[in-house]
């Protein structure tokens, strides 16, 4: 079964078009002020119609969102899924799913085996898990930093939910990452950019081609 891909941090019609033309199954919009990919909910909503028309899913990427932020995102984008990239507890994840009426992707930062064990508390509550490189302590954001982790930590693992591999993936390493980890889903952001927040359609296409070949 071929892996499916999420292109995260899209903010222009060109990036959306390249992701859809290349066969991305998920497109992520970043709602986090510190990110160079930050976008307003209404602007994301204007970019979303082609995503739905092509049968892909729009994902709202958030970091410890407040209820009012969630409400604005749901009103502006009407996402299919909400990705939680902060320190949300299992109880908060349940609240967010119930309040938004959307499926949740919970991101788990990884640097050692114990970090993967944390998934058990979230599995009953979410549609998907995502394993991302744990950021350095001085990082100003929890992801999109272009750094990988040890993919063998996921080798042979089984989870109750479909899961994404993220963190430092790009067109040149994603095939190996899928082969080592067994990831059914992969997520890329900075690895398909020519500068911070500037998605490159050619890199998006190359990444999706590499996923298809893996």
C-alpha cells in the first residue's frame, strides 16, 4: 500500500495547485503567529474549494489553540481535520474534537523510544497520530524546522490509528524514511520550500513523486 502525503503550510493558489496536481491527500494550513507559514482563517478558506473538489482533506494546523481561535478557524476554513502541535493533554484533545466536530491529528515530538509510548494515551481520541522531531529547547515553534529523528524508533511499530511521519523530510530522503519507518502517511513543510514559508511547486512535485515511488 503506497504511502500518502500531506503538504503542510500552504498559503498560495500555486502551492495548493501543485500539491493537488501531484496527488497530495492532505493539505495543511498553519494557524500559528510565530510560523512563516501563518495564514488567516478567511484566507485559508478562500484557498480550500479546490481541495474539496479534488477529494483531498484540508487540515488546520494549530498550537495549543484557545476555544475562540478554534471557533474562528472552523468558521473560516471548515477544516476536515485539526492538527494539534502543542502540549495538549488527552482531556484537551477530547474537548477540541467535541467542540469543533472535526477529527484530530495529534502530534507527538520524538527523540527517544519513551516519546512514542506517549501515543497510547491519545490513540482512542484521534483520527491520526503524527510523530515529529522534538524541537530544541530554544526553538520558537514546535515544528517546521527541517530536522529529522531516528526513523528506526518506529520500525515494526503498530498503532490503532493511521500515523504520519514528519520532521526534516524532503524529496531526497522521504523514500528512505518510508522504507525504514513503515510510515503509511508522511508530512512535509520546509522540505519543499525555496525560502521560509515559500513553497516551491517543483519541489512539491518531486516530493510527491518520491512518495509514490517508495
